[in-house]
C-alpha cells in the first residue's frame, strides 16, 4: 500500500467523524486483504483523532 492511499483513508475517517457519521460508515470495514485491513485501521485512526481533538477542546 502506498502512503497516498493511507493518507486518503485517514482523511476520509476524519471527514466522516466531522459529518457525524457512525463507525459503520467505514468503507473498508469488510476488507479481508492486508491492504484493506490497513486502510480500515487508517480510517478508524482518522475517526478517533477528530474525537480526541473534540474532547481535548472542551
């Protein structure tokens, strides 16, 4: 997997959290290859980063 795809998945996770979408919105959630599992984890990481930023800002 290249860095660009990883960064895109990370950004998509952040955008989803900001838009109020649930974790179930992760487009990589059913990935069975190692690349898709890595993208799923990147998406989750982006989602969690926004949640942490929100809680730190309170």
